[in-house]
């Protein structure tokens, strides 16, 4: 394996780790906070969300997840698709947040207030994940250029 291939594999693993952790944080927030929101509004379905969130918290410690992170992936399409996925999440969560923000009676309904909080934080987390992915991608590209010269 030549030097260029080794550097691409290392950088894609860093990017993959950051993107996987970012997505995992977003999913854990939505499942646990959404589950708690449902439980607080007297829906028993919320417990399914809370249990799903607990399972997601354990995911990074499983051997399958570790194997996924160690698997080489030199194709740049992974980074592009990840960034596009981040943008789609931002769009979806921002749209859901805007639905509640436009409701003039949101503060009078407990369920709507909780939904506004859940989707607002999900929007902020998805923006943070997108920024983190761009930063890691940029740092990896700079490191690869330095190592190739």
C-alpha cells in the first residue's frame, strides 16, 4: 500500500469517527428527549424511544461499530454523502422547528413547547455535527497535502 492510500485511509477514519459520533448524538437526543416528551404528555410510546436511546448509547462500545470505524474507506464519496446527509438533517429539523415557531399558541400547549425544544436542539446539534465534519475534512485535507509534499 503506498503512502497516499495510507493517508486517505487514516483521514477517512477520522472523518468517519466524527460523523458517526455526531449522528449518534443527534439520534440519542431525538430518541431520549422525544421519548421523555411523549412520557410527559401521557403517551406510553415514549418508553420505546427512551429504550432505543439507551441502546444507541451502548452502540459505540460494540465490536461491530468498532469494525465499522476501522474499515478502510479511501473514496471521497463517503465524505460528500455525509455532508449532504448533514445538510438534509439540518433542513428537516429546521423545518420541524419552524412549524412550532410559527404557531402563535405554542406556549399554551405543553406538548408543543416540548416539541419546540426537542426539534430546536436537534437543529443545533445537526448544525454542530455539520461544522465538525467540515473542520475534520479540512484538517485531513491539509494533513494529506503536507504529507504528500
